[in-house]
C-alpha cells in the first residue's frame, strides 16, 4: 500500500514528482508516452504536470512548481 502523505528527499533527482493527486493544483495532462527513469532502472509514466501546495502543521504553505504527477511512484 502506498503512503500518500510522505515525501521522499532525493538530492540527485532532476525533477520533483508527486503521487498524491489531492495536492495538485493547476495541472495539465502531458503528452502520451512521457516517462521518467527511476534509480532502479525502471520507467514510470507521467500523467500530468503542474503545481503542488504543501500545507505544514505551522499553517505555512509552500508552493512547488513544475511537479510531475506520477501515479505509479513507489519507494522500494
């Protein structure tokens, strides 16, 4: 089962990814066939791209831009 509330830091990532569609705002579908390569040599399909709002317990909000929505994103 996937934990949609956790974020995983990856200092070597070239893009930011999100698997939780409830965090998405202003997202647009991407062209069919766009994929990202993962560190384990697998590929994941990108569904859409846009912005994400992160709401902290301190009630501050952080907006992240150009986030890729990858539904099949998993930590192994």
